[in-house]
């Protein structure tokens, strides 16, 4: 897929600053070649950026933008941890929670905002297993939160 | 436990068609001998089949049937991926989300519909770690959604 | 960090009895050096102990006590499984669900009750990746439920 940083720019995006931890946890915990990435929210520099509930306060498009923002924050977090995003081998799993008003049942379409971005960025390697879940409340009233398991190459690709 | 396909029939069930992906994700992502299975819903051929909230629209028995249907869809998904369900070595973990009306707090009993089926099918190997969680909304208004981590034998059992 | 059992006492806590399974699952499932710990609730001997919703029935402090109780129950469960808590190498990941009334959005602060305890107990090794999620209902009306992935030393430390 070529250089990940160049691809991010080609997709019209910019790698944000990595979000500060919002509690007592590591942004990334490594076990072997797997990276467990803590739940990423629709925040900018840790401040809730896309807030509200799908089906009441947010449009589907806003929800998808929120999900993409979670992916970008994950990448920023991984960049800080790895030093080089080209070390990502694949997305193993994403678990996405969508803050949902009563009767909103289109969580998979919302989470596609994250998944399509990662597929566009990393190709087939960016498509992993996934669950999309609706919940009533999320931290800071963010529209969605996504956690990831990422597989890395044991060495850099060069 | 003998042949898994024969056991499914002995338990009075039929392996359904594997559900189509409801978004941009892989039904199964493999890392080593672990298979991450995407969230499986109470659907038939991808169409919501058991819908509504426990404690309001669904009886406990309907919820348990929904949870069993999630397990059957997972097996169908694994059959498609593996070619042979006898390659399953154990169920590592299930994470089940139960669509719950206010005041419904019997999520573990609902999820037992999935867990008892897998135990009956695979014996001790079918019993893994588990969490049962209530949520307000799920995709397509399904009564429950369950994701799995499955361990496989590196080779077929013959 | 010294002996884990001594540290638990130094922190003013007591290892509870390991909670009985509340359904058809294993308290712990091991794959290699990873232990998947089933969802632990704010229970004592399996009976809901800290119940209600954050933002309505429970104060923040009660929620944090509930989260710490989940950690203690996880330790009791691990003690029963491992025989020796000093075999814990690190906390890989915690996924915490906080039973939340409408408008409650401080889930990370609640889950810190669990995370700070594990950090105080195990030092840096006690801090893993984490997600904090709000949900509308949990089993037995408990205030929170937390599942864990724990890494162990392949042998006891002696």
C-alpha cells in the first residue's frame, strides 16, 4: 500500500496529536506482535469533539465522521508508540460502541466510518473482525468509542 | 466429542447459511491459532430474526433462542472459514450483548442460550471465559449480539 | 513489587472468596501465557453488593468502590486458578462497563477505581490498555462489570 503517512494525506486527512490518557491506563499494551489499543473516542487532543447520540443529536454522517476520528486517534496513538506506522501489519479486531438514542439501530453503518477509512488506508490488511454495539452513554458524551487489536511486523518494512 | 456436524444434528439444529457481512469487516480474522469472530447477531441470512428488548418485547426463552442463534451463526461463519468445524479446539471467550429494557438484569441467563449450546456441542472445550452485558440498542433491533475468540487445532483431527 | 498478598493487605484490602460462576462459563481461560478472565461484577460471594446506576443511584465514590471490587474479585478468581498471584506478569487489558443513568458521562473516573488499585498493587505492570463504556443495564443491577486479559510468567517467581 505504500507509505502510510503519504496515504493518510492522499485520503485528505492529517494525523492528529495523540490523545492524552483520560484515566489510569496505557494507550497501547503490547503482547508479542499484538498491540491492544485503548478505547479511542471522537475527541481532538482529548477534548470531546463530536458529541451526542445517534438518532437524536447526530446525523449518520456525523456519526461516521466520529468513527473515522476514532481511527485517526488510534493511528496517532500507534504512531507515538511505534514511531513508524508502516510497522502495522494488519487490523485484527475493532470493537465499536455507538452512543445511541432509543430506536437507533444502524450501528454498523456508523462504524463503517472507521472501517472504510482503515481499509482505504491499509487495503485488505486494514479489514479485521468487528463488532458494532449501541450503548446509552459514553465518556464525555462522545458519539462513539472504538478499541482495536493491531498486529505489527516484528521489524520495520524498508 | 465425535463429529461436530453430527452433534449439531443430534442437538436438533441445522447449520444455517453463513450470514453475509453487515459492514466493512471480515467475518473471521486469524492470528496464529486464534480466530477472532465478528459479532454475530440473532439473524437468518443476515436478516434480523429475533428482535426487541429483553424485559419488554422478548421473553427470557426468546432471548435464549436468540443467543443460541448467534452461536449457530458463528458456527456457520467458522465452517465457511475453516472448511471443517472439527478443527475447533476450544471456545476461548464470548462477549455477549443483550438488548435490554430498563430494569432487565438477567443477561447471564439469556447468554446461557449460547453457552449451553456450545457446551452441549463441544463438551468442556466449548466452555470459555465470558461476559454478559446489557445495552439499550443493537443493530437491526436484534435481541442479542455475541462475539467470539476460538482456538483451533493447527491441523484437522482425523 | 514484592509479594502480591502482602501488598493487598498493605492497601487495606482483603482477598475475597472467588465468586461462583453466574452462568455457563469458565472464570478463567488460558491460551499460552494469557488468561482471559470472565466479566467480574461488583458482587460479594456472587451476590450483587454495589448496585444501581451511576448518575442516579450511586455516587462517583460508590462507583469507584464497585470498580475496585471487580478488581478484587478478579484477583480472587486468579488466585483460585493460578494458586499464586505472584505469577501475574502484567495486566494486558481491561474492558469496563459502567451502569449509567441518562446523562452520566464520567465512566473513565469510575473505572479508575479498578485501575488505580491494580497500579498500586502491581506497579507499572498493573497498568494495561483499557476501555470504559456506559451501558443501561447490567446483571443483577450491579454498578459495574469488568473483564480482563492478564499475562502470566510461564513459571512462578521464587
